[in-house]
C-alpha cells in the first residue's frame, strides 16, 4: 500500500468520500490515488484553472465555494456552475488530451485537494470502479440537461424559482447561500431583475432571507408551481 501523504494524515484520505464514484474503493486504491495529492487553500477571486488549460487533476472541495465561468467577447461573465464543500470538479477527466472549456475561480476562500488525473485513471482500470463512473456520469448528464432546460424558461420569476429548487436539490438543503450577482449570472438575468423577483417571492411567503447572502425556501411545492 502506498503511504498517505503527510498533508493528508489529518483526514486519512477521507476526502474521497465526497468523490461519488471513488467513495467505495478499498483503502489500498484510495491511498494509491491520494499518494501525490496536494491540499491547498485559495484566496477569494483566485483562479484555480483557466479556460483552455489542460485537464491534469480533479479537485475535491473541503470548504469554501468556487465557480466555473467564462467571459464573452464583451467581457460579460457567464457562470456555468457553482461548487461548494463536499463537491468535486472533474471536468474532462476521462477524455484524452482534454482542456478546460471554462475557468474556475474562487467565490470565497476555499480549501481544496488536487488529485492527479493519472493516479485516478490507473485505479479506474478496475471494471467495478469503471461501472461506478458510468452511473455517476448518467446522473451528471441528467443534471446538465436540467440546467439547460432552465434557460428555456422565458419568465424571469419562473426561471429564478426553478433555479432555486434545482440548487436546493443539488446541495440537499433548503438554505441557499449565493451572491445576487452569482445567481444572476447563472440564469442569465440582470442582478436588478433577480433582486426584484426575489422580493416578490419573499412577499408571497415562498422564500426568506437568512443572513447577508443566504435565503431559505419556505414552500417548495408552491415555488414549483
């Protein structure tokens, strides 16, 4: 068995429990994957990887929040997805000579483990591990289709409501913590439009503000309507 890196002793490779398709590997396989892992804390607005860069690793998020985003020719930011603690970024991991189609930027200070792609691919040569990847990819495809369908909702209020419900389901919590600008970029609306529609949802008793940048869904059934 490969030794666990010194910087991973405190979690004893437990960060792999958050990587859905690797969680059920045996200890030897986990140690093999984590042998060259690097844990690092990134500052707010720091870039973890850039659009066009080669895919060389997956990132397990221990704390904080990051976003996948890209900028159009006019310099407008478009947020593809937001990741929080317990989630993993592994875009393009299994494709040969793949590159990132967008950048990854910290929304706030974040603590991540960088796990080498080559170490993961070596372990995934095992058929049972490969099958878990296929199951996970199926769920990811469904999630991607849901995000695409979201942008087909024309009414701003309905689009916002659907986004909140999808986000709550994804993070398995009725409390959503996101900046107004991040919500707006995620659903391709202006921040002032999102602010106005959030107030309408509050007045209808469907959501409520919690702290500075969080809100709680009070009535998911009515919000879905």
